[in-house]
C-alpha cells in the first residue's frame, strides 16, 4: 500500500506480459492488413531468438583408417566440439543477459499538459467533432535536482485521433511537432490564436480572400508524468494535478482521474507508413546512433531521446488495467509508485501557488499568464 494525497492505495495485480501488436484501424481492409504486418514486432527490442543449436560432433572414422588418421580426425572433432560448446556458452551468456534483470525503471519524469484546438473558424466547440486535434506538452524534469531551464525545453505532441487510447484495442498515432520549444515559442505559435487569409474556395481566378481564424489552444489538464521502461516496452504514466474533478471534456478526450497509462512505441523512419501515407514533416532526422538502434525493426520501445526530434512518429496503445499494468505490487512497483506519488504531491502544491484558478495556474506554469485572460477556467464542457 502507498500513502498518497488521495488516501491509501493498493497496487493491482502483476503486470501484463508484452502485448502482441495488432492493426491500427484505418477503415480499409488492405491498409489494416499492412499495419498489422508492420506492427508484429511492436514493443520488442530485438529479433526473435532462434533455437539453441545442439552440440555438433565429427563423424566416426572408417574402420579402414590407420591410427594416424584416427588420431587426426579425433583431434579435429574434439576441436570442433570445443568451439561449438564455446559458441553455445557465449550464446547462453547473451541469452542470460537479455533475460536477466528486466525490472522497470523511470527513464524520464516531469510535467505534462493537455490541450485541444478547435477547428478553423470555430471559437466555441459544441462537441468532439468540432475539435481539430488534441495536444500533449511534456516538459522533462532536470536530472540530479538541477534547476529547470528558464527557456522551457518543452516537447509538443499532436494527436490527430483527438482522444487518448484507453484499452488494448485502441492504437492511435501521434507525432512530435516541436522538439525543444521555448515558453515564448509555445505561446506565440501554439497557445495564441491567429488569423490568416486564403483564396476564396471554388474560384481559382478570384482575387477575393477568405479570412481564416485559428482558435487559441484550450487547456484541459495538467499533471506529472513518468516514462517507465524495460528492455521490451515503454509506458507513459501520468497523474493529473488539475482539474481536481473531471468534466465532460476530459472524459471524452480519454483522461482519467486515476493514474493514466499507455504503451508507447517509436516508428522506424526507414520503413514506409501504412497505406502509402507520408510521415508528417517528412519524418524525423535521427542521428546515426539512434537510427542504428532500430536495427531492422519497424517499431521499438519509445525512449526519451526520440522526443528530442521533430516529426518523430509514435504509436500509443491503451492499457486496460491502467498504471497497474506496470506499477505492480512487487518491490520495484511499490518504489516506482511511491516516487510518482511524491512527484504528484509536489506538483499539486506548486499549482496552488501559481494561480487562483486552475487555468491560471496552468498558463502561469508555461509562462503564458496573458492566455488566462481569455480562458479563466479549464474547459469542462463543450459549448
């Protein structure tokens, strides 16, 4: 049991085993088949180990061989057997290392923010269909207690599906739109609305310009997150600090008042997208070290460094058991749970100091206090 700001909590059952990948729903059978084939190695870090070869022995010498021939053949066979045995021992060492201590650990932790942007020329969305995209901002906490950079160092992720995955059947794509955004960049290019002019629709020869209004981003929640990884998979676990009580908007977007969790894998840009689609922005420009880490796999467990490159493509898979799938009731799970709850408690206190309302605290946390004037409260209902 873990003492938290919401009372005593008992962690759930043991973690699920690695889930096999399935098709991303595209609405087209051919595309679904292609995606299913593409994600068969999802969450794994290497190729399937082959069966261990048995000892190889030389053939017995023929009865007509002389003593010298027998001695030579015996020496050759013994040498070959020792080599095979040595190779097998080395393979067993590698297998033991791969199957050794694979306890989950926190790879990165920090603050997480949830926003949506309404469709063009829609100031007040009345339903989920009026939302263009949902966005997540993750801001890693400096290691070793170092002071957080005053510039921001935020990553902005876009979710075209608009909702977060909740069960293992939900597999939604996301991609990094900004990899190292400053507070100023976030406010001017994301949080603030904008106006633009475009050519009148349906008349290529017309000089008339239609004004397009891009609404400001709407805040719906803030909390803390941890990327928890093993050698086979990565999980993103979050705990909301605000709102204190979920509204209809948060529920429709898939947020949870408990500890939310989903599996996250990174797409290898060397392989094409399903259905012949193109990667947003042409895909990420990974350095050789990261690109080589994919080997010949189409998907690998997401690592924090993948988020440092714009246009990285991620696959989010829901966890039916939520965070209990990774924060198990063993020693490691209890330690991770306690660390996450401590981080959450500290964030609740921080948000209370930052503003008199939840929305004011969210924008103040991102150094964008002026945005709270247009959104004094977090969105709870559409319309």
